[in-house]
C-alpha cells in the first residue's frame, strides 16, 4: 500500500512539473509588437493612445512646429480651393486659427494634414508667418500673403485671394507647358517614322530624275 501511495505521489509531482506554465519570454525594450499593449495607462500613469503603445501626449514636447509625415504634397488646384475657403472664413469674421481649423475640417488628404499642422502651430502660440513657413513650396503663396499682411497691416483675406488666383494661373501655365511638351514628344516619333518613307518616295526619285537628265545632256 505504501508503495502504491509513493507511486501516486511521484506521478502527481511529475504531472505538476509538466503542466506548470512556462516562464514568459522577456521582450526586449523597443521591440514590443503592435497590438500587444492594451489601451489604458502605462505603469507610470501616462495615458496610452491605443494598441500602438504611443502615449497620447508623446508629441507634446515637439513645440509649435509639427513634424511632417513625409506624405505627398497637395495639388495646386487643391491648395487654391483651400485658400478660397480660407478667404471666405476670414471674411465671415472668424480668426485666423478658427478659419484654418474650419477649412482643415472640411478638407481631406494632404490639405487636411498640412492645415492641421498650421492649426497646431497656431495653438502653440506661433505667428501665422511661422506656422505657414513650415509647409511645402506649394503653400508658399499663402506664407507670402501672411508675411505681407504682418509687415504692411493689410487684410490677409485680400492677399490670400490674390494668392489663390496666382496659384490657379501657375497651375494652368504648367498644364499648358506639359501639354505642349507631350505634343512634341508625340510628333517626334511620327516624324522620324515618316521621314525615311518620304525620302524614298519623293526626294530620291526626283534626285535620280534630275541626275539622269543632267547625265543625258552631258
């Protein structure tokens, strides 16, 4: 009986060892897979934005100048439309920050991204000149308009309206140049293809006929 009890105890211990949960593998810092950190708060009490594990205030130290995500720049047509909407918002009596925020909310894609950057910079206390200076070259007319408004005291709405008109004119000029270049690129292969045929059917027979007449007279 004692032997049977000993075997039972031995089997129980072996089963417990086999079924004991393995120690969790330690994940190196900075290599935590996405989705493994639940939403909530970290051990230090900082709120998390979600499964990516980024704190909600991770970018708070960046200051008034936001970092661009490197996405594509908006088209000139989209920028001109956004400037027209901004003019309408300013003329309705809204402030610069409120006007840009309204246009950003009604826009999408790269325009919304860039205008949201401007809103963030203005919220941090940056001037309109500095806020617009951080954008790409496509927004340069807007930056120049706010710079002129700050230096001369003129209304930014009229300057932005002129900037939108210049953007549209430049866009049309660029499109005309691209169309002309495309026409040249299309005609050039056709000319190179028809030139040998024209030489064989028109030029060479005439030259041979004239040469025959000259030789016959000589």
